[in-house]
C-alpha cells in the first residue's frame, strides 16, 4: 500500500482531504480511485484511508484505522552530522533515517573539508529524509536543522551526548547509554576526525566519548554503525 | 605512515624485498627514500620497515617491529552479500571491510535484480576491499568469493549462520551470537528481500533468522547495521 507524509491538518477526525501536489500525486502519479486504500503518515501516526473521491485538485477519504507508526522508535535520537564532501552526507541522511533518527544536526568543525550547505543541497537532504522515512515505515520525517559550528552544536544538542572518537578505546556504546532516557544525541566526526581540542571542549560540556571498535571507520560507516548500536542498546 | 598489503613472500625474516608494481609505488608514487619508514601488511601482521634501498624496480629494507595488526578482529565474520543494482554492493564491500569482515560471499536469490558479476566489477570490489582494509588498519584483505545461487551459498557458508529477515520480529542479534565462536556467517537479502521459501530452505539447513529492528532497511544499511551489531556482540 502506498504510504506518504501529509500535514496533520489534512486529517480531521475520521475524514481526510488532500489538495495541491498531494492530490495530484494520488490522482495522476499513483492513479488511485475511490475505494482504493492508502496510508497517510502524520504526527507519528499512520492512518489507513479508504478514498471517497479522487481528482487532481482534491482527494477525500475516510480513516479506517489509525495507530502509532510501527517504525517509530520510543527514544528520540538526534545525530550531529558532519558536512562531508560529495554526496556522503546524503548517504548518511538516508541510512540513519531508515534506522530511526529523529533530528539531524549538520555541523562543520576544524577538519571539515566541505564548509557550506547550499539551500538546494539542504532541500535534497529533506527530500531524501522524507522518502527514506516513508519506505522505512517511520511515522515522522527527521528534521534537518541549520548548519552549525562545533561550539554551537555542543550547545544545541540535548544531553546525554555521546561522541564517537577513534582514540577512545575503553567506553563501548552499550555502556554509555543510560537506562530510561527519552532522548539522546550522538555525533561522529568529519573526514579527518575531531581534534583533541574539540574533544576537550565537548567533554567540558558533559559529552561522553565512545569507541565504535578497533578499526578506523569512514564517517559514513561510523554514522550507520553508531546509530545501529544505539538503537540496539535502547532495545 | 604509509601502509599497504604485500605478499607474505616479500618478508623474509628481518629483511624485506619488493619488486614490480609495489617497488614502483614506493619509489615513484610515495617518493620514499632510504631511511623512511613504511608499514607492510601480510598474513594478518603489520611490519614496520625502515627502507635500505629504493629504486623503481627493487626496494629493500629491515623489519624494525612486527606485531598482529591492531584492526584485525578475533572472530572471522563471513558476509553473504546480495548482488545489488548499480554501485550499492561496492558501498557495502567498503563499509564491511572497515568493520572487520573476513570473507565476502556474493549471491543472487529469487528477487535479485542484478544477476551477474562481471570480471571488471569483481576486480573493482577487490581493489575497494584492499584499500578499505589498508585505511582501516586491518591485517588481512577480505576474500571475495565466487558468485553463488542461494542454495549454493547455504552450503558454502560455515555455521553458525544468521540471516537478517524483516519478518523476524523476536530474535535480536545479540542473543543469536553464540559464546566463544571462532567464525560466524551472516546474510542480508537483496532489494526485494528474501522469499519465504528461501527462509524455509535456510532454516532447514540450520540458519537462524534475526531482526535488525522494527524499520524497513535498504540492503546497504542492513549490511552495515548487521556487521556492526555482530562485531559489538563479539566484543
């Protein structure tokens, strides 16, 4: 069944109404008809809808069933995402959205090579996040926050804050995750890693450094590995 | 310090000798000189070498120190890798090599879209695995095995054999990893997943299905998540 995100305003009790691009998608792209079913995602819930009327400008229907989206994790995970060269940050946006991250906070730090996030690129990230959330059966699209410097990132992210660092040899992810947290922030470094100064600064602000294992990982692999381990540790 | 893999025959006790492409790399690409140090990787060990003579056809040196490569995991992990469209299998080869996989066993199954592994593509995989192993400080390059069908793969992989399946809802990776194993094989499905028949066939042959969480993952994300969780469970 087709699934996509709509504004919460599209759902009014038991009835739904779509206009604009979403009505066009239902009528002209998906070519659905009255009686067909779709799943509309809004506000962390999925709504199974039977269509009543379909035109390219307006679609109406009835909510047959509504429930919390099955793919939405209980704990909100925010990821501090280093801006990387080429399409590497986008690969991460897609993968960590599938894995359940709820906020993506891009940053530049001392060793970042890429240092700006042009508006078209940000919009591409948002589109990738939305599509990945739909196919992963998430109930929410992760929010992509403004680009920040390292010091700003440390202020913006909630605690507990875990930072993956290749020179941390002792602290494993599963021991760094406190029991019964409602939210959690994690960070991986850019291509050349985080500097010692940046780690000191983070620790002063209460961050805990963790190891992702004995091997040197690229930022993309580190991000996916880190989120997988966190999701697993949270159960 | 530059690191690369050489044949074990290049290292003879305390002396080393490189010819051919590797001598050219040291002399012409890395532009090293007598007295410079390099790390040569062979047979799971890293050898810190002081160069004695350097020319484009022959490089000699002395082993100053030899030790087990720091990035080599204790447990051998084999990955059954679905052949995927485009460059997606290559992304996986790179990431799982960084994460410590020791054998990569490509396969096609009922829902595979790509069904052949042309020789140039296999050689590209081998090059990617070698480079990823060097930067990850591995002591071995994972072996890329011949392409197999699902039934052949089930015969070829050692046990315990864990298969990620999106309809497995109970078994978590950490509970599926036996204590004190010396080797382990894991498999993720292709783009459209594994079929019920394929899962039945695998279970008949002793495979255990595991869940990677409540969300639908693409094969690339699933492979990286699975290897991360396995490496973590193995300590």
